[in-house]
C-alpha cells in the first residue's frame, strides 16, 4: 500500500496540528507510511478517495462543543469508504489547577462526525479527546508558559499511547466516558453553530498598532479577513480559531469586550423589548403553542444577527475617530498586559 495512513487536521493555534504530528510520529517509528495534511492547504472540495484498506484520521480543535465548521464540512464532503478505517480526535480546552489536569468539553464534536463517517461506510476504530491548553483568549487570559509546557508534556504521552494502540490494530473509544455530559450540552453546540460563532467573529478589531503587514490576512486558515477602509475587517467566515490574534507581530488584534457588552445590552434591554412589543401588537402569540413560540424565538435570532452585521460595520467605521477608538481600546480586556497571548504550542512541535 502506498499510503496506509492519512491524518487530516485543522488547527488555529497549533494544538491539533501538534496532535496530528505526534500521531504520525508514532507511525513513522512503526515504519508505517503516512502523511499529515492541513485541510486549510488543500482543495477541500476535491479530495481523492482513499486507497482500499488504508486508515484515515481527523484531528481538530473543539469550537462551541463541536468541530469547527471548516472540519465539519470537510468530513461531510469526504469521499466514501473503500474498506477504510477511521479515527477521530479533538483537542479541547485543558487547564491545570495545582497538579491536576482539568479537561475541556467535547459536546457533539466527535459524535456527529463519527456518525457521518459511519454513514459513509468507514469503520470507526478510535475516538479520543486530548486536553491541550485552552487557546480561547477572547474569554480568558492566555495560560502561563510553564503551565502550557506541563499540559503539553502530559498530552503528548496521551496521544502517543492512543496512536500506538490504534496503529497496532486495537480499537480505542475513550470518548465514550464523556457521552452523557456531551449529549447534555448538545443544545449549546447547536446554539453556538447557529448564533454564537457569528457574534464571536464580530468581536475582533485591529488597533492603531497595526502596521498593515497583512500577515493575519494571509495566514487565516479560512481566508476570513478582508481589508475595509485600509484596515483588517473580520468577515463571517471567521471561525474564531485565534490564530490571527495570537500571531500578530504587533499585538494589534484585540477582542472588543466593551463593544460586545454594549451591543448585547442594547439588544436585550432595548431592541428585543421593542421587537416583542411590536410583534404582539400585530399578532396574538398563544403562550402554549410551541410552534408560534419557536417562530418568534427564531425571528429574535434573525434580528440579533442583522443587528450584529450592521453594528459591526458601524463599529469598524467609528474606529476612525480617535476618542471612540480609545474608548473601545480601554474596554478590551485583551489590551492589558496580564491578558497574555497563546503562542508556545508552535515552538513545541519542533520536539516531535
Ligand atoms: C471559539 C472557541 C471555542 C472553543 N470551544 C471549546 C469547547 O467547546 N470545548 C473545549 O473543550 N474547548 C473549546 N475551545 C478550546 C480549544 O478547542 C482548544 O484550546 C484547542 O486545543 C485549540 O486547538 P488549536 O490550537 O489546534 O486551534 C474553544 C476555543 C475557541 C477559540
Ligand atoms: S498581523 Fe497585525 S499588524 Fe499585520 S495586518 Fe494583521 S493586525 Fe495589522
Ligand atoms: S480571522 Fe483570525 S480567528 Fe478568524 S478564522 Fe481567521 S485566523 Fe482564525
């Protein structure tokens, strides 16, 4: 067989990429021909079917208790099996408290993709989460370097053990331990997919420190950053993978917490109240009619989305005005020094 093992990965800040390389590193040691492929660098719509009998793996971060859409769509479009086996891995938001490693939460990440692959005729031989350091620095400060290093060493061992078993022909379904909590949080996965991720994509902006080097534009794995008014502008393609924010050489990309909090207050205390009053002035929504209630909730979401689109454009425009720019800058927690960036994972892959 020419290529018995193919490992596809998607990665924002390097965690999933490292896991993919650790896995193929084991294959290398076992003299198994392998290839590690970044899905951001291939024509995702024209993937060739696998040679019969070969194994394929998918490694991706977890975003909003699911695989990010780029990986989900890739798996949806992936060719049908020709007698192939497959394994799935997700990297999650690991933390460390004293000497304890704390896990993240997968939600639907592995289950949905495993189901799709099963329908395509694959034999699922492995399902495993790896709790690498959380990179979600829009939410919390980046972890300290020594913590990152310690989590990395722990997770490399976990991955090598998993890879050794899978490549020796064993089946490993560690993810089944989490299935109950994963199913319980699945409604949040759905909410994130339809609403949350769009709000997050619209929380980035470039400050005056930006020297227009275009690194963020060129390196974005889904080509989500445009240039509008001569400044980076985040489009809805953004998967909030955090790469641009962590890699900007000028530390010029911030999460606009002040703007997001402001717009959420405006939506919940003003626009939504007005919307409900306006709707109930036209139609009488029966309280116990589930369909009517769902219809109104969906309309609320559509309105939220529309407000976000318009307000982000206005926000981007207002950044031209120095006093307003300063206001948003000082209300972005990511601006403060203690709010570190998440970088070290890229350096650590060199050691594999
Ligand atoms: C937008 C976003 C959403 C996330 N959602 C989750 C989640 O639902 N569960 C979890 O355990 N980790 C979550 N994380 C953490 C990442 O999945 C985790 O840090 C991952 O290892 C990053 O991999 P990467 O470096 O390959 O991008 C999220 C991170 C981001 C940026
Ligand atoms: S990487 Fe930073 S400095 Fe370069 S264009 Fe993007 S925001 Fe500006
Ligand atoms: S714009 Fe930034 S956060 Fe969004 S997908 Fe691209 S690199 Fe990731």
